[in-house]
């Protein structure tokens, strides 16, 4: 169900994997569904972007209005996502063009950003210029970028949700870890992934940050150890993280708390990107009411 159907004159000419185009003229027609939130997905051809396309089209109160990516340009996003029917929304490699077309509808719009740290600020800035709020899920986003986005959103009175994770299970693990930290003096984080990533992950860093500055000092017996096999210390209070890369294992985060005679383990596994979609839909519903930047989906749980 599309809020915006975009047609090009001239159109794209696709020859296998090569895409050629002339200067496009974009003509948009709307098929609005009441007060539905119009959603643009930037990074729509990625695995998480394709999952988001399907989730948004199925969710009540919202509809897909645009798909932006540098891959599969000109192809229908519904077909790229292997949906039963095309959505009549072509993938476009121009966020400004999609924003300009949607702004003509005077509807509530949200831009979902799945791009990368180097472009996220400019993307949110463009969305803000067109009066649209943003949900940002970009791993490894720098804190300087978050601060700059916060200033931008405050000045423009525009909402933005920066989510280090969209996994509700991951957030629940973080909350449980904070509760447990008041009862144990030893804690270590073990994370795994099937493919090499930038370790420690943002999730592990977030857990360590949550456990720091709570008046606890962990792992006192070897807090000053610099033996590499003991893992990397995150934060200022001795929390250690160990990262594993083992094909066949799911993406996993485990937090081990202990004291003499007892081990308390919190563990969360991610086996499919689909698990992030409930968090994404929640983020879209909440961000439309914001007038500033909020860091962390947990603020709405």
C-alpha cells in the first residue's frame, strides 16, 4: 500500500546489473490513507531495509512513501523485497527528490536512516529542512555526530530518535543488567558474531556504560591487569568484554555476574533481522511526537 507513486520521464534503462539514466523528471501521485504516517526508508535495499519495507507496509497507521538506495536504482522496492505485488515505488538514489515530492502532500512524514556514520548528519538535516522527523539506526555513529544532531533538532524543533539498538530483547537485557549490578561485584560481557565486525559492538559498549558510574567497582582482583586474554576494559569501573567470531553462532550478547558460590547470566541471541522490526515500528510511532533528539529506544519502553 503506497502513499506515493513515482514515475519518471524518461525512465531508467536496466541492463542486467548496469543501470543507466538520463536526468529524471519526477511526477508523484498520492493515494493517502487518512492520517497515516508516511515513511521514507533510506538504505531500503539493505537486508534491514528490505525487512523494514515489509514491516511498514503491514503496520497499522503508516505506509511506505519512498525508498532510497544506491543499489537496484529504478527497480520497484516491492519486487526487490520479493513481495507478492509491486508497490509501484521505485528505488531512487536521491533523498532530496523523495523528500520534496512527499512534502507536497503536507502529511506527517518520518525518514528511517539505515545508511552510515559519514552521511547520517546530512540526511537528518535534509529531512529536517522538509519538516520531517527521523529514526536513525546507524551502528558506530559517533557521539560528536549525536551531539551535532541534537543541536540541529533543538534549533528546528524537529524530532529525531537515535537508536543504538532496535532490539527490544537487547534493551530488556540492558535493563536487567543494571538491576543486577547492585548485587554483584564481578561482571564480564561475552559477545559473538558469525562474521568479523567492529568489536566491541555498540551493544556491549552501551551495557558497559550503563553499568559504569553506579557506585560499583567490578573485578577488583585483577582490575589493573593488562593481559590481552582478559579482554578489553570498557568504561571506568572495570567492566570487561570478550568478543568472539565463530561462523555458525548467532549474534549474541551475554553478561555474567558472579560472587562466591553463584553465577547469574543474562543472554540474548539475534538470529534474524526480523527481530528488530517491532522496535522500529515503535520508534516510528513515538518519533512523530518529538520536538527534539532522543537517544535510545529504551526511553519509550
